[in-house]
């Protein structure tokens, strides 16, 4: 994403014009655009005109529309963002109040004006989005016998590209061949699918993770196939195929993958590796049960109030799904919390809900904190009113 | 020609008309005479017929005899002329008047106190033309005309009449030929069956209607005779029919019974709709009624299931679905005096010697022959793993052999005098615990193998020894035998054995095993000491004189089976059973019973399928009950609807796919709201703990401590709500194991 123009007043009002360059940028836009915001982007609209004789003709016109956003729909697999809303500025073709759905396109500017003004979190998102030194995408295959998940780990997202499920007969006495045949077929399907989604000849790591020997077998199959077909590009890249252990072939095993020394050696300081590390740290503290790790919205809020998430190790972990809340008030609540922690000298980390670590955090209510000093019984008086947090389901 | 076409081309009215006609002559008295004559005549004709007349069947002989009024010579001459020369013309030659001539019950009119064949025997003038013969008889026995009141058979008919009759006969015969592929069992034969299955006679309305339909639409049968009992699946040969009629003159009618099988489901439906005599409930009603009856299947349910399914599908499918024998499986099971059956799972840390121990057991019990072992030994030596030879008996996979670890459960059988055992050899490696869970879920008790060699026991106890023991306990296994293996490496030291026993029993009793259900046996899998044969090692016999492993196994008590619960099978494997059975599944019946022909429902796909055939312990069988390991050959389902871990249940009491469940779990690790793998037998799915509802008191099970605790510590009992990623067939009181990051975090019961 490129920042084309920034015009923000002291009070946070104003507009930002951005230029998305790659599909990942749509993810940032998805986190940036909220309902009631004003969005200006180019659109194609079908316009029906009626002639004096009463006959109608419809034409498609390229226009720039300003809409007030009502809902956002993000397709992570295709990297497409559809923003629907009502037209807020009249022009020759469209009346005010008419509905339109903008499909944000790559390589086309869009301009955004926040209805509530630009707060710290949204400015952070912009900063993150326009960052130059991008970390590369890492493809990974998490598999077990008969199941493979092909996914792309980008800086901010883990995108599941394809799930492959085949039935592999179990071993039975005297029928070992059947199992081997089915396994080879499974490798074949997985490789074909992988090649369709990912260019594995690029010099970047390809993570193959599985329990047992499935991943190793698959790695061997890829190399054997490349040798057989004489695929030099693939063969020269084989040192980048990393076999990692995971406990199952389901996607959530990815956290084990990202923790493994093989992966850390290659991708040490990527954002998702950091996020995973943070979550593990939190979990370890939680296990100690010494009152230094708390999760859940009201508990964390109380801890922040008491100044426990401050200088010297205080970390607030918050899923960005919370900021996508449809309700303005809810979003404001979290933004204030983040600001407060930052003021107090603590570290506020917004974890991507589309990463494995973010998913783990989401299980804990989307928010957790590592405190600088232990606090007990933050959840005591809370029992009568179980906390309801409103966060939109994550795609 | 497909049978459906035949059915379609059947002239129903015509058939019904004939049928009514046949009924008028059902006079039992006369029949026996005529039949007796026919029978004697047939024998005589057979004697007189030259060699090579084998293709002439009894029916034809009887027909000829009937034509010539039991004149054997004439019949022989006629048969030779007709069938020996050009057998194909037989049908055309049949005379019009004899349309139903080989039906003895229509002949009573001319049966007198004497037999014609006897009377005119050896008379040279017997070669009289047909017409004269007929004239001869007519005055003696006037009868009601079969065709237009004519007092006699063919000869008296006008040419036109004869032609019409001939045509009719031809058409009829064609139909019969069409049906002759299937054979109709005789009432007499089914008498024995009836005795067998009298237990099965739950006289439901559906059952009777089923019979009706089989008697219906086959006009040449007498209505009186319709056997109100089920039709045996095995066809009855003509010869059998003949011999049987010899035995029993009373059932003369049967000797000439036509060969007909029960109508196809399709045909029955066709005819049922025309059945005016007994208004039947619609197939839908029947299905609903049957379903309301619950698990115990009745004749009607299955039949109508098939019928409705067929009608719904209405596709031309010539392969017949296996018909149910409608056994009362539970009664059958009671009848079979069986040996005890027990499944046990072999567990323990990786490389404790589980597979080798079991290989040794099978070898010593002569389940595996010497030659096979020698071959394994040779091959293993080639790979430089000679000590693995015995394990190869169970580790059959190529990868398992090359890597020297068990990957998947191996199932083997052996039997002692008392019990038939099924071994489930579990993998010890941490990565394959899902497979071990699948095996343990089928086990009645467990054999825990412990490596006694220095250091190995200690690392095992930290590793899978502990996890496996906890897992089997939480899956409901209460009896455990501990085989302290590789004791020869510590020179059969009693101190080592005692030390291990002490530590392990302390741990096991804390895991919830009762001391009386724990047994320790010192043994060596590699050498075979104390497995089947008692050890002769003086170092061991000096301090141990207890039972061997097999003796200890034999002490297992029979387990109760959930026979009367609804049918549940978790699919353990899906494979191609062969050319005949493109889709076969195997698994252990968890509860209920089934038999060939049953309809099943697969979950979570919610697809209906049928059991084409089934095998119990690799032997073909007609039925199976809970506790048995079965292979089911399925029909009417596409393999894509099935995957390992799916559940088969009966359509009348299906299991529901659920997206979320509440469970009472014992935590092995810290539990927070987190992502987990859910295991239930082979079923392996993912989900997350959405909420920890409460902590529970370990003794009373009552809610204890805070509501909605933040975290559950190891050893605590808690009630949690688990949300699944995809709906899965689970129901209380299912036992689930929750795992996360390769470790078992909790196990418990669905609520």
C-alpha cells in the first residue's frame, strides 16, 4: 500500500488517500474501513436512462463515488473487499441515498474519511500498511495421512488456500500395498494442488508439517517427482523445503510449526513469529497461576485501570477483530484501552485475528494481558454479569 | 431381457383372469390320484426314454403323460419325436386345450377309480390319434368346460379356438420362462424353515402383506397354497422338489409347482398397487410405522424400506440388493453358544517391545507359522534389524518395517481354550496417539508393556507409559495387565521388577485403576519367557512362579454387550473389498445388532446405504452383534460420503450431528478456552473449548469452587463446553479425548 495523501487535522478529522498494490493490502483496508465512514473510490455503475419516447437504455459508466459505509465483506482467499453503503455525494448519474457496493481494486486510489476521526489504532493500521520492508509470504502445508491444509502465511494473515482430504485405507494384514498406493495418490493430489496455488520454485521457505513421517514422505515425493520430470527449478530450490513436526494435520497445529526451531531459524523476526511467541509467553504465565496473566475483557480492563499493564513488562494483547466491531462504542472502548496502556508505558500488541496466534487469543475472548505485578481475584465481583463482548465473526 | 421389462409387458388382467379360473378347480381329493399317476408315469417314462434324453424335464414328461392320459408308451414316443429331434419346438407344439395341463389340480374330473395307463398298458392299439382318445373319455367324465364350456380338450376345438388357445398358451409360457430364472420355494420346504424361524414370527401387518404380494401376480399358483411365511433365500432345485413330493403324497400339488422366486421388490410394488383383496398401507405409512417400532427390526420394515427406496429411485438397476433374512439377531446370538470374546489393546512407551511381545505370543500359539517367521527374520536381517522380526508379524506396513515403529493399530486374533482374543497392537510413538486412541476405544482391557531395561522405564513413565495408561482408563478400560518386558537385560533382577511394580501400581491406582484389576508379569518378548510357556530361567523362577501372560489374559471376564441399544458403528477403515464389493468398511459394533440387507445411515453425511454382505472376524456371516469386529460390504452409496471416523447407525434411531457439546472432563494439562482436537475412537475433529462452565468435585461430582473459572489445573474435574469446527456425530455418554499440541489435555464424558 502506498500513502498518496494524508490530510488529518489535530482533532483527528480529515482524509487519507491510499493506493493498494497487493492483495494483502485489502486486508489492511478491511481493518481500516468501518461502518459510517466515508469512502471515495472509483466504481462502475449501470445507469438506466429514459428517452423522451419512453424507451430505456442502460449504460455502464465509470464514476467516482463517495459512499457512507454500511457493511464490509472481505474474502480472504481471493483477497477481495466489497464495501457497500449509500451514496453521499450527488453527481450526474447517481442520486444521494442510492445504494452502491464498491469493489476496491488493486492499483486504484481510494480515499477514506473516518466518521469518528482518526484514532491511534487506525493510524497504526495505516502505518503498518504502508510499511516498506515487507516480510515475504511463506507457504506451508500442514498435513497428516489423508488430510492436507495448504496455506499461505503472510505478515498479517494466514490464508487457507485449499484443504485436501482423501481416504487412505488403514493397514490390514496382507494388504499393505493398498495403503501405500493410496498414500502415493494422496501425495500426488497434494502436490498438484500445491503447484496450482503456490509457486514453489521461488527462493523462499516452504514449510511441510505433519506428525509422523507424512511430511518427510511428501518432501521425498516432491523431489522424486522433480527428478523424474527433470524440473530443474524445483530441484534447485529443494534446500528451502523445511520439514517440521506438528501434532496433527489440522490448521491450528500451525502454532507448533511457527515455534519449531527449524522455522525460527529461517523466519525469526517476522511479525507472526513474534505474535506466536507472545501468546506462548502468556500461556506459560497463565499456567503458573500467579495472578500475572489475565484474560477476558472485564478482567483486563480492571487490570489496566489499576495500572498493572505498564512499564516494565506489561503487555496488552488484543485481537484486531475487536476493532472491527460494528458498534462505535465498542470500538472506542478498546481504542481507549490501548491508548491507556501506551500512556502507562506498557506494550500494546494488536494481534491479527487471521493468524493462528490471533485465533488462540480469540478463544480467550480476544483480549489478554501480562501484568507487571500480580493481581488476584479480578474476576470476583464479575460473576453476576457475564461479560458480553461484541465482535464480528472473523472470516 | 430385463425382468422389469417382463413385468411391464405382463398383461395383468389376463393373469388375474387365469388366476381366478385356477381357483375353481382346487379339489384336494382328486389331486392326489392324478398326481400319483403322474408320478408313477414319469418314472416309467424316464425308464423307457433312450439315453441322451436328459434335457427332457419332468414337466415335459408330465405334460406328455397328461396328454396321452398316462399312456407311457405314447408319451415316450411323443417325447422322443418332439424333444429328441428338435427340442426347440416344444413350446409351439403344446396344444391349446392343455393350457394349464400340467397343473394337476385342474384334472380331477377324469380321475376315476382306475388308472388309464394301467388299464391300457401294453395294448398295441394304443397309437390312436388324439381325437379318438378324447372321444373315448368324454362320456365317462363330463366336466365343466374350461374353454367356452367345451366338454373336452383340444381335439374338440375348432381350428380357430385351437389357434387362439395356442397363442394364449405361448404367451403364458413365455412369461413363465421369464420367471423361471428365479425359483419359487415350496411351502413344504419352507416348513422346515418355518420351524427355524418360528422365533421370528412377529406377525406384523407388514409381514402379512409381504406374503400377499408374493402370492399375488403369479396366477398359476393356488391362492390356498400361498405360504404365509417368509421366502427362503436359497433356491430350491427341481430335483429336490421331485424327491420331496415323493415323500409326501399329500402335497401332490407341490410336485408340479412352478419355479418362481419371490417377486423383485419392484414387481411387488407393481402388484401391490393392484391388490384389491387387501388394502395395504402406503409404503410411506409402512416406513413410518416401522420406524416407530424402534430398533428391533421386523420383516416389514426392511421390505418396505427396500420397496420405497426402489420406487423412489426407479432406475433400471439389475443388480439385486441383498435380501434380508429377517432374523431375530438377538435370538440367533443367544442360540450360538460362543466362547468368550475379548478385545485387548497393547499399550506402552515407544520401543517397549509391544509388537515383538505380541508377535512372540502369536508365534508361540502357532497362529503364525515357522516359515513366515523365518522369512521375516531373513528380511529383517537384510535391513539390519534382526530383532524386529517378531514385530513384523504385526507391523505389516512398508513404512512401519523400514522405520521400525508401529504406526497404526494392528488387529490380530488368537484363541485359548476359554476365549477368543482380538489383539489391538497400538503404536507407542507420540505422533500416533490418535491411532492408539482408535484402538483403545475398541478394547475391553489393556496390556501395558514396560521396558525394564535401565533408563528406559524411567523415560517411558514420563512419556507414553503414563499417557497411554491415563487414556485407556479414561476410555473406560478398568482392567490392566502389566507386562514387565525385557527383564533379561537386567538379568531377571527381582529388585528391578519390584521397583517397577511399585512405581507403576502407585501411578495406576492414582489414575483410577483398582488394585485387584492390576496384574504384573515379568517376561521377555524377544525370548518368549512367561508369554505362553513358563520361563525356565533359574534367575526368574527362583522368585516368580505366578501365571504367564496368556494365563493372565485367560482370567478376563466376559464383557457385557449393549445388544439392545440402537446400532452404532464407528468406521475404522474404508477399503475396496474386491471386485464384488467395491466399498467395504470395517469397525467394531459399539452397540446394537445388524444383519444382511439392513439399511444404515452414515453420519455426518446423512446418507442411506444397505448392507450387501457382512463378515465377522473375516468369516462371512448373516448377522452381527455389539462387540464384534465386522466388515460390511455396502451398496447404494458413493465412497465420497464416507470417511474414516464416520458413524453408521440405524435409520430408525439415528445419531444426530452436533456442533457443540457439554462434557465432564478430567484435565491432564492446564485447560483454558483453547483450540483442541477432539477424538472419539477413529473420529478425529477439531474444535475449541468455548467455555469452562465450572469445576467439579472429584468425589461427589457436584459443582465446586468458582463459576466460570479461568483455568483448570491438571487433575481437576471440570465441565466444559466444546464448540466443534464441523458438526460431528456425537452423543452422550460418548467418551471423548481432548488433545492439543500433541499432548492429551483432557478426557471425559459427553453430557
